[in-house]
């Protein structure tokens, strides 16, 4: 899996580099393999780990500013992927005033959705758009794992679910 970003937003450029480094990090795959299961998933963590590791999916980050109809629908959205645009990760410009590590974790979270959209035999999303009760789903858990690794904290026993979104 590879993320591509060709714009001049420094935080997103750095976050993209960090996200790609996670996909090359064996510790990332080892930690996923140690997980027993994910909620709302028909695939084991080991299968998801293998799907990530061997995916040839490349997608680009497209920054968007929620205006017009998007202002209502996406004002609280940090990022999203859309099955109609399988090679694009849409990142909200109003939500990039964060540390690159946090943005990278968001990119990893969304990449799991993109992989889920591509996987024919499995499903491993988190249902609706509410983050409540989703800490043990593959997108949230793996995104939070990436954040811990980027912060040099490799203790997966203490993965803290921190995905609350604040309206700017």
C-alpha cells in the first residue's frame, strides 16, 4: 500500500511520509498479528495484516474544503474514502491543523477503509460514521496503533481510543 500527496501542505506531506513508513514497519504487522480479533470484521487480524502488507493499492490524498452542500455533510469529517473513487483519500482542509503524527494515523485509518472496499472476501469496517463504541474495529484500532508507533510507544495493551472530533 502506498499513499501519494502532491501538494504544498507541510503537515500533510510529513504525515504522508510517516504513513508510508508505517506500511514498511514490521513491528506494525507484528502488533496486528498479535491481536485476537476485531469487532465488525469477518477477517482475522492476521488476514488483515497480510492484506495490508501485500496490497498494491496506491491512493492519493485530495484536500477538500467543506463548502456548499459539503459544509453540511462534511463539516465534522476529518477524512473519508469513497468506493466510487477507490484511489483517493479525501482530507478536510479545516482539520489539518494537527500534528503530522495525528494526520498520519487518520491516513492509516482511512487506508484500512480503502482496503476493506477492495477486499472481496472480507469486511472489516466500523459500520456507521459514529465513533462511539468503535475502539476495537480494524480502522480505529490500526489507526491508533500507527499513532502509538509514530510516538515510539509500542505497548498495544494501552491503546487509548481518542477519535473525538471537535467542530472548528
